[in-house]
C-alpha cells in the first residue's frame, strides 16, 4: 500500500507518538507533529528528517481548540491531510487515596477533549476531498473499567466507542476511522508503574503493529492478542464479578 503523503500526529514528542512519527517518516512524506516539550520535539524532528521526511512541528496543547484548528487547517492547505492520528494522552494513579478531582478532570480533558479538538477539524478539512483516514489512540483498558485507572479507562472507552461510531457515520464521505487499543507499551507513561505489566512491548514494535493495521484501514487495532483476548473475556463477565476480580490488582502509583 502507498504510504500516506501528509500525516499529522499529536503527542509526538515521546512514547507511542514519537515511535509512530519515526515509523511513518520517509521520502515523500510530510509530517505534521505536535508536542509540549521543545527539546524532545526537536529530537523527534531531527530523527524524522534524517529518514527523509519533511517535518513541521508545533509546540501546543491539544486542549487548545483554536490552536489545534489553526494548525490542522494550515497543514491541510499546505498538503491535503491523508492521515491524522489523535495520539496525545496521559494517565494517572490511584495510590494514596485514589484519583483526585484535578487529576480526573485533566485526564478527561486531554484524553477526550484533546481528541475531539483534533479529529473535528480533521473531518472538516477531509470532507471536501472525500478522502482521508483518522485514528484515535484508545487502549485495551477501554474494554473494562480498571479500578487502578478509573478516569483513564473511561476516557479511553469514550474515544474507542466514538471512533467506532464515526467509522459508520463518515463512510459516506469516504473517511476511514480507526481506534487503536494497545496494551502495555514501554514509554514515559508506563515507566512509573511499579507493578508487573503483562506482555509489555517495545514502542517501536507497537508502532509497527499500529502502522500495519492503519495500512489495512482496520476499524480497531488491538494488541497484543493475548491481552486483547483477556480483556475481551473480562468485558463479558457480570460487572459485579469483574469489579471484584479487578479490585485485586495493584494500585497505580
């Protein structure tokens, strides 16, 4: 399959966003990247440029709807966007008294509102072209609410369901929508976890799987498969039983 020519990735200064940017870079590709850390963003830009891509970066927060809209429209006017990946997201912890009000609101604001601020302008610029592909970064935590990460699980469930619904709603415009649901991936987000993380995966390997799924324009890209099977089975259990089982898992610090 031909590599998309104009690609926008949010949260590209580290973790999965960085790995995706590197994986998607190459000759003939124009990358539009956002992040909030100038030094890390510069390093990603240099790495992607070295692989032959034309790179345009912006230091901005996806919660800033006006800035996101302007950046996406500028990108599309320069080179019509063929793939937009709403990747930016954060997690939190429930140790020492559980999620705070501030923490829960910040997680929802970035993981849900930030995604909306990314994909809505993308839809608007793609519709006239009657072509395009939008991907949102969800998680296997979307399949069942984990007591160790309530706001994270809920925010990722919201974007997963939203992506699946938009897939059908935007079919008439020839715009594909994909929900990406990874398990544990090595990143700054998981580095703070002090508990065992089953099937922990290298970010570059995760990016390879995600890009392969995007090339096939899949509705959902969920991996690793053993973890996907596990959470899928959990989602079928009666809620009371699932909560009892999951409550035994260690808290996230």
